[in-house]
């Protein structure tokens, strides 16, 4: 397995080169994906709901890395070296707390050095609970532990699939479905690779407790951080795409046609309702007389307003700054665009 020192060397060597390239790639993607026809908008309600779930899952992943939720490492809490006699180890443990049935099962298993090395690789649960496992076949512990390794990843992938489903987060979340699923599956594959490639005998020369590589407990820490990082990246992508800040996917021709059709249908319904309202006004004598009185009063008031000296001077001043011919030409073009498609009915003007 690649050591932490090697990883730090690679990060310090490649980080200054890779980081500027990642930033420039993000900026170029943001410029390409941002459309002037898609203005920045507030976060939609369904995306807010998805972001809340992502935040909760990320917090749960971080909390799961705390020592309180990790299985107990009896060597660490008793400050015992790897080669300590079994009876002395569990005597120290009994002095700290009462022994449990699982402790008794571990006491019968931790009698050999290989079993103790496997303890630090797979944790206490496989050694205490597995009935078919033995230290002569180390892979048997891996087969038993693979279920507990994969369960949190499967739950994580399930949550990612739910968050990015079109029914839950709409089109904005569905565009991240493939990336989220691949990221969740990649975390599971990486952890399985680390477990299978780890040499459990690398601890056999450790003389002090601080020299022991507690692989099982470190892997739990990396798992929680990795899941939280994937959730944070997904939430960041959902925020950018849902607010049209980046990763904007233009609507397809079918979607634009459907939106235009809905707009036309809505306008047609409003015009139909307006026509019905006008017919009601024109057919009812009381409403018609009220409307006629309103327009008569309106005309009288406006005539009085335009007869005032200040208004007359203001209108003349405004007209002096305008090109009346251009306005007349534009009005004619507008009228032609409105009624230009209307064809006269043959014989309509004949008596």
C-alpha cells in the first residue's frame, strides 16, 4: 500500500502544478456553461430540500469518524504492546471496565501474533463474531468484513441516487446523477482495494503501541472524510447549476417548444376570459352605462388636464425634442405587423 509519506511527497510535488490547472479548468467550464439567456436565480425549493439532505449526510459522515462511534481498540485503551500476554491484556481491560461476551470471544482468538495483526487490520468484530474464520486463512476475515465495509457505501450511494433523481430534485439534480453514482462507487472500490492490498504483517515488528499501524481505525476515518467530501462537491455542483452560476445545460428544442406552447395556451385562456368579460359588460345595460360614464369622465378630465398652460408647454417641449416622422414611421410598421396578416373577406365592403 502507498505510504502516507509518499502521498505527502506527491501532493507537495504535484499540488502547485495541478491546482492552477484545476482552477483554470473550473473558470473555463463556468464561462462555457453560463448562458446569457439564463440569469442567476435563487435556489429552487426542491434543490434546497436536496441540499439539506446532503448537509445532513455529510455531518453524519463526519460524526462517524469520532472515536466514540468507532469499535474499541483494547490495545490502545490499555496502552499494551502487541506482544503482551493475553491474560495480562485482558486483566488490564477488566480493571478499566467489566468484560463483555465479545471480550471473552476475543480472549480465545488473540493468542497468536497473526490473530493480533488481523485484529488491527479488520477490527475486533470479525475476530470475535466470525465462526468460520481463522488466522491460518487471513482471507476468511476479509470475506466476513466485506459486508460491514460495503454497507455504509451502499447506503451512501442510495442517498446520492435519491438526491439526484428527477422526481426528487428535478432536472437540476438529475444532471449530476452519473457523476454522483460514479463517485460513490469509486469510494467503495478504493476502500476495498486498500483493504485487499494492505499487508497485515507490516505490524509484526512494532514494539510500542505508537508504532502500530491501526489500519482498521484509520480506514474508518478516511471513509467518513471521503463521503463528506463527495457530498460537499455534489452540493456545490447542485448550487451552481440550480442558480445558473455554472454548468448550465440549455433546454432542448422539444423543451423550448413545450414551454412556448404552454405560454401560448396561457395567453389564449387569458384573451378568452377577457372576451367573455367584455361581452358581459356590453350585454348588461347597467354595466355598459357605468363603462360609458367612466370613459366620458375620463375624456373630460384629460381634456381639462391638457388645457392647462403647464401641460401644454411640457408637451410642446417634449415634441420639440422628438422626431415625429420617425415615430410615425415606427407606429405604421407596428400597425402593419399587427394587422398585416389579416386578409379582407371578399365582398365584405359590398352592400
